[in-house]
């Protein structure tokens, strides 16, 4: 009897230790998850990862159930028909437009800058730096910011602010798609639509991200001898592997895109193209199944058209990683990412000061 009682006591103690361990493990797991969410909630990597497992919830959170914006414009929140597939039905219209921007002047180069509706700081940084360079080597440069509908809780105020900003600067284009990371392909093809409809007299256009430093003079010098048709250049990726890891920000499942390699494409940080390509790419977009990775998709459309991309004359002209500032180095490059808007402003201002570059 004493042995039996001792055995029961041991079993009871074992169960207690097991339950305590289970409770402690559960608490630690919950705390770890809370830390992960707090730290990464606002990052693109976090949102992209969450959307892999909860696509409907994620897109409903981004595309808030707002049906009206300032000025009486109505729109239904965009929803993807399936994960990693972007619909491009070609029925978007412009809420804010500058249809005569190119017609008023003999524009050589149009700089198109995709930007979020509320990111006025980025627009102002560009307006005070490389966006001021409107005449280079007798060539006219035009600058336009492209945005979609705001999706945040204060979207009505953002829209009012955007309308006032447009009245002041006349350099904003806004279309009625919901502005989000997963709609960048829509944003890019809408850009091409606008160029094809309103800017056919220009020679070249550049799509460039708002966090980029741009040396406009070097860009124009590169374009002066460049082809006027079927020309696209930038930092060209060749034989890039399709990422199949579901945790990657740029994951594409084999059911959406089956080849192991992408066709050549110019990285979206900044690529330049002759204006004849705008209309050709819009037509190709009606036939090529879209993906949400916008620069890859443009490469897919170029591949569909059978048009090869052109490597820049120097591999150091376009930089995907921030280049440490050096007056000599920056006097020779065309575009590079920067670590902050302040860097973008400071580097440009220093480059404008008189004196030798090298």
C-alpha cells in the first residue's frame, strides 16, 4: 500500500510539473507573438507575410471599406480575385489630372514618380532638389507624381490636402485605384496609360521611386544618343530566380508563374524608356497575366512584345543599394537609393555648389 501511494504521489507531481511547463510555454509563446507583432506590424515584410496566410483579411484591412472620397468621387474597394494575382481591367479614371502638362511644352523627358497620397514630405524633397531641374542641355524636363486613393482612416482629410497641393503645384496625377503595395502593378500600368494618352510628343519617360537621388544632367546626357524607339534601360536583372519561399516579400507560387526564372526586367527603383513603349506596354498588359511585382511584370510585357532591354553604358550608373556620399562619385552616377529624405536633399545641394567634383 505504501508503494502504491508513493507511486500515485510521483504521478501526481509529474502531472503538476507537466501542466506548469505547458502553461509557462504557452505564456512565453504568446509574449513572443506579441513582441513580433508590435515590432513588425508596420513593416512591409510583416504585412506581406501575413497576407500569405490570410489574403482576404489582409486586403480588406488595407482596402478600407470607404466608398466615397472628397469631391463626390465614388469607388469600391479593390479586392484580388486570388492571392498573388492583380486584376487589370483597364477601367481606371483620373481623379486629379494634368492633361495639358506635356502639350504646353516640347518635353524631352518626363519623370514619373509613384508616391503614396499622404507622402507630401517625399514630394517636397523632390520639388526642392532634382525636381527643380526643368531645363538641361536645352532639353525640357517635366516632373509628375502619381498616386491612387488613400486607404487610411483619415482618408477624407488626406484627399482634401492632396487637392490643395495639386492646386498649388499642378504636378500630381491621381487615379481611382486603392493605393497599396499590392496595387503597384496597377499604378505602373495607369502611368503608362497616362503617358500614352497625354504625353506622346515627349521622347522619353522615367519611372523613379520617391526615395531616389537622381542626377538629371547625367540622365539627359545618356539619353541624347539613345534610340528613340523600343528602348528601355536601368539596372537590368537577367536570369533572376523566382522566389518560392512563402516567407519572402516577393514570393510567387508556381500556380501563378511556373517558370523558374523571370525574363529580363529593369529594377523598379528607376528605369527609363522611349515613349513609343507606353502604348505598346498598355496593349501587352491586356494579354499578359499580371503579377503584383510591378517591375517583373513590365519585364514580362517586354518579353511578350519581343523587345530586348538595354543595359546602361556603365554598370555603376544605377544603384539599388545606397551609395555613400562622395562628390566625385555622385557626379558620375545617374540614380541611387538613399537612406533618408534628408540625405537626398543634402547630397543634391552639395553637388550644386561651385567647384571641382573630383
